């Protein structure tokens, strides 16, 4: 039996002016793919895995049409060359937006279906923040999505999708997919599975899996910062019984709809100034403040200096700000050298709407892993230390700080560009505060510009009725 493996994986805010290019993706192809830790579960007796191409990027703005088309062409060429195959496994995110194109995953998966033909089962794993469409569902036989946010079940989800595919090849039982849209679009920060009501809803999913005729039950929160027609929450159920799968999808959809008014932010959340007042009064540490609208792992640009400017205004003593993406500022620090003092403009290097801070900084540390895009500089402005990064990236892992000589536990105030905190940072936050800042992934959902979304949708609209209606994939209908 031969299973081909590939996919494309990122999340794109249509409010970001910063297009993603080929260089923004980490690409695994051929033997590298099978050798990567990310895919090292691909091992089953009697199955040969055929690596294609997997392209993955930190979330950001829309993907340039050229970048997308070049990845797709290479993926399809490798898929064609891998034929004949018995199954295809796609490791997707689900929230790609490509310049001038709606439903890029629908385009990718449909193109793959054309190559493999109607008889080859296709399985896809998704992030629960992906946006699904009928076009996507119609081409799939197997679907599984994360059940945790923060995502701590990435690998388990991939294994669920792939295992169902292996089982399909071994038994010859062909599964199918049913889905039910829910007209609700909430940000990940309100729907963390650490907090109610998302916690209970997600904990109910294994109970659906155990029902006769059901293989894998999912709730997709969807991606709220994409103004596109397909943006929606939905329940997606893989099963072997059409009726059971449809009924489960409708029940999960209704659970989410009924809970819609009960979602809220997990940490103490408010305007930036109010959060800084709380941080100033805190007697415990580290206070970890999330700059929520500029979170690169949600699609934020990562170049904003709003929190830095506010801290400078307050003459704040004892803060670490991690980090601000600003390649010109990093280059200037490298030119000046460690120990140098220099005038710097920080912020606004990518997004014209981002207001910079003009400062006099001391260069504390330079980090050069070898490529100019990976360089970092640590600077000090008064009582504030700032990590500058040449490329868009998060600082969500303890290892990111250790590399630069920091222990986040010993900082009075740590500012990170994040929504809900990462599994590394959440346990040490004492307390965690979230600032409702400006940026391309801001939390003011009801007031997002919305020209292309299907309406009505909660919370952009509030006064409308809804009853779930499951739809089968085209493959299951025929
Ligand atoms: Zn996600």
C-alpha cells in the first residue's frame, strides 16, 4: 500500500498588508519530509509513505499568488510522479488566504483530487482555526482537527487523520464526511479550550467518536480575521454511517451556537493603559502582558511599537519586550556593535499603519545564527529591554529567551506579542494580562470591516435564528 504525504499550512489575516513570500515558508520535500520530527509517526507495517512537499509558515498576511502557485505546482508534480497511490494524507492548517483567490485549500485539495482520481481516499488534518468550505469537504474522505487551543495535540491530530486512512486501506471500508456550518465567528482568545464553555464542548467530542458509525468528531472555530465568504465555524464529522455523522455534526453545531454568548477572555483583559496600571500595581511577578492585536502566531504583523511607546511614556523600570520585528533596526544594531549607543527608529518597518518609536538605545547583545533573516538584537532603552528580530516570529518558548540569556521568570514585566499565552509561558505568568491593542488581529470583532463574509454571523450580527443543517460531502452523496 502506498500513501503520499504533503500539504500547505499557514493562517492569513486579510487585514495585514504584508504579503507572504516563498522565503517565509519552511519547506519539507522528499526524504527531508519523512526524516522530519513533524512527520515521524508515519510508520505502519505494509505501508510505503511517499513524501511530496509540505510548506509551512508562521501566520501572517495573504500569501502572494506567485508563492502559492509555485508550491502548488511542485506539490502536484511530485504527486503525479508518485502514482499509483492507494491514499493521500494532507497536513493542512486551513486558514490560507491567497492574493486574488478565495478558498486556497479548496483549490489545493481539488487539484490533488484531479491528480489521484475518484477512487483514492484523501485524509486531511486541520487546525481548529481553519475555515472549511463545501468544496473542501466534497473532495475529502477523512477529516480530523485539533481539539486543543493552545494547540497541544498537533501530533495526535495528525495521527488521527493518518490512522483513519491506514485503517481505510486495510479494511476497504470507505468513510465519508458530513459538516454543519455555525454562523459564529469568535477569536481564538475567547475560545481557548482551557476555559469554559469551549473546554466542555471539546471534552464532549470523544463521546461522539465512540458512537456507532462515527470515527472522528470535530468543531472548527474558524478564522475570524479573514474577510472571505467561507469564514465560519462548523462541525465536521468523519464516519462510516451517513445519518449518524450528520446527526453528530448537527448536535455539535448546536452546542456551539447555544454557548455563543458565554465566551469571554481567559486572562484579565482591557485597554493597554488599564493593563499597564494593573502591571504597575502588581506585587507578584512576572506579569506577562499579551499585546494581542500584533500576535504573529495569529497572523499579526509583529512590527508594532505601541506597548513600547506606552512604557517609555511611563518611564517604566524593569520590563522585557519580546519582540518587535524590525530588520532595519537589527541591521543598525549589528553595524553599531555590542555596547554601542545609537539613535533608532523601532516599529512600523512592515505595516504603514504601525506607529514607530524614536529612541536612543544601547546594544546589549547580538545574535547571529548565520543568516541575516534570523538575526536578533537585544537593546536597552532606559529601564526597558527589547528584543528586535529581523524576521516575523513569536517569542513563546522558554528556549527563545534562554538563547538570549534571559530567564522570563525573573522579569518584573514581560510583554509578548500573543493572544492566549503559550503552554511554556502560561504556567509562569503571575499574573497574565491581555491588552486590547491595535493591529491586524485585534479583538474588536463586532467592528471588523466585513465586506465579503457570509451574513448574518455572530457577533457581527445578533438578531437572527439558526438551526443546524448537516451536509454530506459530494463523495458521500453519490
Ligand atoms: Zn490555531
